[in-house]
C-alpha cells in the first residue's frame, strides 16, 4: 500500500512533577521529571498496563534515558461494532476484525517528553486521550504529575510568530452576546440569543491586525482564536483569551506508523525545540 503523509495535530503541555510520596526532593523540575518517569517505568519492561473502569490502558516505552521519554499510549476499544470486517480487495475474501480472544483492538498515539524544558508533546487522537490516563497511572505509582495546557502569556510575541493570519474567530460571552439584537422573525418566535460566534477571513496580513488583537478588552469574549501559518509554514492557532497555543506538524504515517518511529520522534523533538527556542513558555 502506498505510504501517504498525514497531518496530525500536536498538543503541548507543561509537565510538572508535584510533591508526592515518591517524588524526588530536588527543587529542579527537570530532575524531578526525570526521576518521575524513570520511577513509574522502572521495571525494565517495554509495555506497562493498568485497568481503568474495566478498560485496559497501555504505555509502550520506545526509548527512555536521563534526557527524554518517547512512548506510545493505547486504549482498548471495548465496544467493537460486530458489523465490521476485513476484505481483500483482489479476491473479495472477508474475515473478522478480531479472530481470537487473545486479540484486542486499540486506539493509540505517540508522546514525547523533554525533561530539560519540561514540555510534553502528544499527537492528538480523540479516541486515545493521553493526559488523564498518564496522570492516573503516575498517581497509581505514588507519583503526582501535572499536565498544564501549553500557555503563552505574551500575546504580542506569539502573534508575531504568525507569518500569515488566515482566520479570526470571536466567541462572545453569554452576557455580551445578549446585547445583540435578534432578527425580527427570530425575536418574534420567542428565541433568545444564548451564544454568538463570528468568524472573519483575513485577506491580507498586516501589523495593524496584531495591534488590534492585542488591544482587545477583557470580558467581552470567551474566546478569540487566531488561525494561520507560522514563519516555517506550519499551521498553528492561538487563543488570546485562553492563552493556549497549538501547532500542527506534518508527520509521515503509513498503514503502520511504527515503521517510521525515528521520523515521528524527530518531528516531535523539532516542534518542542522550536517552541523552546522562541521562548513562548
């Protein structure tokens, strides 16, 4: 089967090792993170599993040392649709997705932790959400891990990381949305505005747009999301209200992504290095 490049979103977290029964006494978070992950994955196994509400979760350690961790997280699919099958496109022969009781269908994703700057990157997969699972597993091992959304406080600096702003989406708070009048035909039907969102397309990137966004007053919007391209032509978004920043990296995924582990690890390393270099956090 021909390999294709698939763009996947990478989410970033600030990883913090909190005080706990087994936590390192060091005040340096880099050392504490190193000790935490080398502690929870200390049995020398390649795969660690735990049950959560009768669902099996697994962490497969691809590489770990004193500087970084690269691994996969997987979650078993417990409600498999029986009306699914595998078909050979040439012969039209079919077979069940799972052929015996020893097999399990899983959703999985890759994650990477840089201990020195305390950044965790994970390839987004809605069916295999890492953050809660990793925190719970660490807690089960008597460690406490906090994964905070990748937050950027300096709005202007982050906005200058956009080579081109393509769209701006304003989501009004419920209170400010109620100040806007409905169309007469809607108002007469008894419908009231409960939320309001406006999406603008930016035809030309200008410095004046950045100045306008930085000057927005608090309290009017619950979200102001900026979407566009970075200086290295990567899709990225920034919410000025939530202060959350996200980049999308192009990673080669084939029918078996694990054939390209080095490429995936390298791409995640580069994304973290770009963020750290730009001093966003």
